[in-house]
C-alpha cells in the first residue's frame, strides 16, 4: 500500500485500535511493527475487532452515569475520548448516519444494520473518505464478513433468528 494511505487502512485496523497490554486479537499479525496500533492480517479482522469492542462496551461497560452504553454519544465518547478527538463532531457524524438523535437510547449493537452503519461510519471517520463510490474504504460484503466473524449476522439478534419462534 502507498504511504499516503491512512495508517488504519495500512494496518488493516480501520478503527485504529491501540495495543493493550496482554491483549491478543484474532487475525492479529504475528509481527507488530507499529508500536501504537494493532496490525491485522486482513481488513476483515480489523472490522471484526471494531465490532467486538462495541459489543464489549454494550455488554460489559457502563456509561458515565452508570447506565448501560446504548446511545450514540455513550458509544463514541468511549470509542473516541475528547483527549484525542473532536468527540462531539464524531458523535454527530455517527448519529446522522444512523438517523438517530445522539442521546436517544436503544442503540443495539447486535442488530446487523445498526452495527454495519456504526462500523462503516467509524472507518470513514478514522481514515477519511475512501476510494469507493460514496467515500468508503470497504464494500458491503467485506464489512458483512468482518461482522460475521464478530458474531453479528443479518437476520439474527442475540443468537435468535429474527422472525423465528423463541
């Protein structure tokens, strides 16, 4: 890849996930030449990692007020803290893409369409506009592949097929 390609794209880490002591990721490259950000072997693994982080936020972390992380603002404030980002601009970009108010509750990261928009918007915000029509870096099938690796599948919510008997 050309050096002017954004770091997250070169590293196959389009969410710019930082190294964390003792954390190994599925699809993580054996050689890690970037001291700050994880390098993956292919984009689908970086997409998977974004989705897994967002799932962890919703399932295991709390918002500043002690509630479940389930608004665009709570997700993005955790993902992109103001010490490193223009978090408010990031929140507004993601909320607009999802068609939701930044503070409306009920963002379900297990919903395929919600997660697809979250991941696609994070990738674009982290790396700038890409070469694909509409300004993306990855096509829908690659995003879907990464989400499937993370356990997010179209038509399935929390392990249940949508429309199937319980």
